[in-house]
C-alpha cells in the first residue's frame, strides 16, 4: 500500500484531526500526519512556498511513490509539490484547498477591511473593536501569528496556483464543503476545471473543515483513494 501523507491547514494544534486519524488507523491505512514548520512543529521560520515544497521532498524522500492529502494551506503545499514532482505523487486529495487568490468583490472587501483594521489598530486602543475588524477579514490567524509567520503567510498568499493546475497529472480527488467561506466552493470548482484527471465531491452541509464535521465520510473517501492505487 502506498504511503499516505496528511498535511493540515493553518492551525497551531492538531486535536481536531484525532477522530479522522483514528478512523484511518482502524481501517489499516498506512499514513503519516506531518507537523508543519511554523505551525505545529515548534519552530518559527519565515518560509516561502518553495521552501515548504523542498521540506516535503525531504519528508517523503525514502518513498518512491506517495499519496498526498492536504487541507487548506496543506493543500496549497501539496498542489505545488505535485506540480514540481509529478512522478512522485500517485494520487492527490485536496480538502478545501488554498491556492486560488481572492477575486472581484471578495478581494475588494478583503483589502478594504484590512485597511480599516490597520487604521483602527493605529488610532484606537480598544482591542475589542480591532478584533471585530480582524474577524471581518478573517485575519485572526494573521493577528495571532509571529512576525516570521506573518511574513510566511504573505509569501504563500502571493502565489497563484491556478497557473499550475494543468501540471497536475495524477488522479486527484477534490473534497469541498458547500458552505465554505474561507476558500469558497468556486475555488474548488476552478481547481476541478484546471486539473484534467480530477473528480469533485461536494459535501452540502459542510464548511471549511469537513474532516472535523464529517470524519466518517472523509475516511470513506480517503480509503477508496488509497485502495485504488
């Protein structure tokens, strides 16, 4: 059975993955859950997407072939790795993946609120009010990050992976929560359209993290992908 590597999203704790990991173990799936530098491995680097890709290359070095499963930011890393090392990845699973920049009104709204949040941060001392603006632009992760990881987040967000989707050659399963407002469903649909050998599975009552709210459904999907290799 080909080794499965799981890359979590932008989070500083991993307990939310416990149920899905237990289900995968009970099904005998050989997987490794990777701790991401700067997030859950205890380090504090300032990295680029290329740096993460080379880190993943080191982590998977002893295997000729691997299956990658990435959620959100972990999906971003998995996509970039698969495009750069297509012969290494036999199957790719993306869960509400990052990598498609905001567009249109969504981008304008993000930028406008970000400017507002910065202004509030400069002139107003009330942390509660600053928090309202940060939440409005979903900037909690940015606000809580170290200066190094803020730089990392900016480095990652600057990359548009929509331009490399046609370089993904392996069978790809795209899993998405229909109610996702962090990486909207349209992002998943664009990935599905851009990756030729892809299938899309939309979960109607899920949001950005189906592995938390629908662990059994995800375990079923992952098991099928692993056993198909």
